[in-house]
C-alpha cells in the first residue's frame, strides 16, 4: 500500500512520515501528495496568530477539547520560530496540548519555522493538505506573528483569529498599523489581567473606523484561555464566520483560490529552476565569455538575447530534449 493510501485511511504513522518528507522537500513526498490532492478541499482551516506567550497554544488546547466534544476530527499545525538554544517554544506547544496526545482523532504537528522568523514554513500548506486528506474536519494553524506575518496565515485559513493580551502596548499598536482588516475574530486573552477592558475597547474603536458594508465585521471577545473561560463564545464566533463564508459562496472559493496560487507558485519556481539549469548547461558559455572579455557585446544585451532565445524554446518535461516551438 502506498503512503498516500495509508494516509487516506487515517494511518497516523504514514501521515507523520509523509509530512517529514514534505518538510525535507524530498521528491517522494510530492509524488504522494499528488495522489492525495483530489481528496482534499474539505477541511475547515482556522488560523490563530499573535505574539509569543499570548496564550495561543493554551487557546488551541481548549478549542481542541471543545471541537472534540462535537465529535470533530482535528489537525493542529503549530509553527514556532526555532530557538537555537532549546527549541523551547515547540516543547511549550507539546506540553500545552498534552492531554490530547493519546486521542487518535487529534493529530498535532509542530514545525520550527526556518527562513523567515515567525512565519509559515514552506511546507505548512502541504501539511495542511495531508491533514485534509486524512479527513480532519478542522485544521488549526498556530503561528507567531505581529504585523506582516499574519497576512500569510490569513491566506491559508478560512477564519483568522488574532490574539492579543493586555499591557502589550506596542503590540496593540502593531494591530492598529494595518492588520485590522485581515482578522476575522479578535481575542483579548488573559482577560484576568489588568488592562483587558482597555485593550478590548481599543480594538472595538479601531474596527468602528472601518466600513464593513457587505463584509464580515470581526467580533472582539475577552477570553481566559488557561481556565477555559470564553471558549464557548469563541467557538460560536468561529461558526458565525464559517456560516458567513458559506452563505456568500466563499468557502469553496477559498480552495479554488488556494489551488490557483499553489499552481502559480510551483510553476514559477519550476520555471526558474529549469531555465537556470538549461542556461548553465549551455555549450556556448565559452563564446559568451569571449564576447564579454573583448567587449564585443555588453552584458545587458547578451543577457537579454540569451533569455529571449531560451523563452522561445519548449522544454519537454522529464527529458533533456529541447525543441523550437
Ligand atoms: N493569566 C493568564 N495566563 C494565561 C492565560 N492563557 C494562557 N496563559 C499562560 O500564558 C503562558 C503562555 O501560554 P502559551 O499558550 O504557551 O502561549 P503561546 O506562546 O502564545 O502559544 C502559559 O504559561 C499559559 O498558562 C490566561 O488567560 N490568563
Ligand atoms: Mg505556542
């Protein structure tokens, strides 16, 4: 049985193995994902983002419990900036969600974000697809981020929840700076702390300044994730947003948009790679170098000429044959 077939049968070990292959960008992983693709596009994806320590993992743990009570199958992807010293954040996520680790219907995957700090790793979307194929009703994406990074999460999630806590000052400022429009639900966590009402009022005031006509106006709620207070309300708000998407035909539009964006991403990355390979292997490099050395031709003209020529060439995928169109 192929890895893909096992994943479709909710084989947890096969899924974990496939996710590792995808994370390491091993070709075999992509081959299996191709087989799975037709079975995806069903999960509801919830993004949870906010600064480190805001209580996101605690919140995710509570949401898992609430959704499990409804019998929903859950996937969680927790992306944390990798700590070069301890990997502590990931450990934190594991501990926070520990009580669900023996539940076969809860699949938790922690990823250390490489490259861009706090953002999503390149394989997050692929891992989402694996969980989707496993039959997860809901996939929760936990990511660290204030400002720029949220934009990425928003693209990957049906419902984006922005978490903040009282007394951050600057972080509330960061929310004001331009992410107001991308959150679907605003959560003020640690409402047991001083300043929660103020943070709440500030966010509401910011939302008041935006005209929402025809669009979903994000609700703001106060939560105490560590004791589970406000979780029912959060779940209700999530379902409200889901219903809005469904009523406006946006749920399925989301997946077609994702498919198109993935297609473009793969296309562009492959285009670059293949063209580069072809150019670097060109037998005329010695000639080109001579032209440049003798200043027979300037670098600009040469580069554009080479490219123009390459682009009119049709690459037959999988072979090394090129032929003129
Ligand atoms: N006082 C208080 N502490 C909380 C609350 N929610 C979470 N915490 C604590 O905040 C700390 C960080 O939580 P964690 O979920 O790991 O945050 P994350 O980094 O955003 O995932 C933990 O010690 C939690 O117990 C809350 O509502 N009130
Ligand atoms: Mg966390």
